[in-house]
């Protein structure tokens, strides 16, 4: 049975979310032929009584060339079946479908009004992703195929198409998408956007700056080191502010009343308590963090909320030859869709980027023989770029905004402490530093 082949194969895939747990069964919920030799499957994977849905593009051939052997699933009905995202002869049909806007049964191909899609390009799979699979078509497009399926329109499609309609800057132009019905809801299967072929990843640029500082002579300030990043941090702050303004114009906004803000602070406190139980080293910083959360509880004015990025850090931004571009408006993939689409304070995004500057400054120290000597330089780099980013974002924050921002930072650092303790204990010192300085 095909289901048995899939059950033996899927647990070894990078994008599968249930690795390490036994698979009880795999069933095929939907099987749609997109072209000869190419089928789109929606799978239910059962583990310990719970179900997750996944998407697979299934290819089949009489003979399997060497270039596709790594994608082999097995032999079914005397044909080789394999993960077709790796077959450029078949993935061209995705471009054809989005260009024409055709439906294949319940699978619907769409494109934005007025765009033209070059259907002659061949695809190449990007290898770095954990939860999705992205196909790059030439130097023009990147098509993100969502592997784990959650009923509803993906926030990334919703956000970038809304911003594109407004002509907003700092986004990668969307071209098309693929959708279907899942549990009665329009559900996004894939989205295709402009591929920024000549851009540089924000995280990589920041690390280059940090390395330049660490490699400079003792006594050289971050401002005088060869790869000073502060100018870019300032421009990124300004781009972030513009994205937030555009989001506030493209989607509804609201305010959160003081009682709701108080409940938010209580949530921060509960998560802090759980984190201390798991990571006792955090206990010595509990009192300082509690003071910050108490300041949030004492706020007496409404707090503005809107659509935000939701998972904002240096790895989500790209520097083109002219400007910063923001990517991946999905929010945190592990969170429920409703939570990712919920209105929140834009300062949560700001806090996420500030934490990312701290990580860029300090993660090279985790196994560095001169970590003790370099720590002050890490602190200097982080402080300089955090300040530059904030200055670019807003000329001056109100005192209430500063209180909220400190709380969002510490709440993020609490999450990071637990994550690092579980997954990368040698990195634990990075989020712990946030408590040492009070934010």
C-alpha cells in the first residue's frame, strides 16, 4: 500500500513535525492529479491519537534518474514514487497553473491581477528550511510550499497581498498562490514571491560586523571598526516602522484596555514562573523581571494593537542593493492560526529584533577561547545597534511604550532561556544576559 510507504518515509523528512515519536498510521485524505506523473496529496499522520495534516507532491516514473534517487519514497504499482518537489520537469506545472489560474478539482491556482509569470523557468529546491519547502525558479521567483497544513489562509499570503495592493515598500512582490479547501476553509498550499537573488541575509550581515569588531585591535570602538552595522540598523528600524504603518492601514486596528494589559502581564509572570521551575538559574533574576511586569500592570491608558510580523528577527530581513526587505509574515509557525493573525502591539516585533541583535553579538562567544575578554565588546556592539534601530524606528518612545518594550523583551528572553536550556545549553548565557542588564 502507498500509505505504508509514506509512513516509513515521512518520519525522516526535515519538515516533518513529529520526528522522534512513533507513527501509528498515515492516510491519504485527498489525491489530485495536477499533470501526468504529478499528484498533489493531502495526508493525515496519526501519532498517539492526534492527527496532523501534511502536503506532498508525489511524482511517479518508470525509471528514476540518479538526480532523483535521494527523493525516492518507494515502488508502487511497478513505478518509482518520489517527492516531486525535486523534479524540475514536474514543478514547472506549478508555474503553468499559477500563470493560467486553472483549477485542478479542489486544488486552485491563482495569481495577482496584472502580473505576468514566466513559465519557462526551472526550479531548484532550497535546502535550509525546517518546516516548509521552497523552490527557486531561476532568479525570478521563490515558491514556498507549506508542508504542514492548517485550515485557513496563511498569514503570509494575507499580509503580502494586502501590502502589495497598497504598493507598500519593504516586501517581496507576491505573484501567485495555490489553495484548496480544508475543513471547510480556504487553505493556502503554496505562495510564490519575488526572489531576491542579489540580496544579503540580515543575520549574516550582522555577524560579519561582529566578526570585524572581534578581529580589530583592542580598544577599537564598535563605531570605528571596519564593519560598523549601526547605519544599517538605523535603516532597518525605519523600514520596520514603515511596515508597521502600512499594516495599520491595510488591516483593522484596535486598542487594548488596562484590564486586558494587566492580564497580559499576568501571563508574562506565569511563564516566568514555569521557566524558573525548569531553569533554576533564572531565579536570581526573578525579582527584577517581576518589577518590569508590575510596571506593565500599572499602566492606566489603552495600548494600540494591529497586525504585526509576529516572528521578527535578523533572519527574516534581507538587504538588497537599495533597501531592507521583510520576509516571512507567517508568524510563529508552531502557534495556532488565530493567534498568528491576532492584533498585537507592534512593540512585540521591535522587542524581537532587539533580542536578535543580542544574539548576533554574543552567539560567536559560546565557544570562543577569549569569550571573557570579548564580552564587553559584545555588549558594546549590541547596545550601539539596538539604539540605532530604535532611533530609526521612532525618534522617541513614550514612557509607557518603554515599559511595554522592556516587558516584551524580557518575556522573549524567558522563552529563549527555556529553549536554550532544552536544545543548546551552551547558548544559555545569551538570553541570561538580558536579565543581567535589566532588559
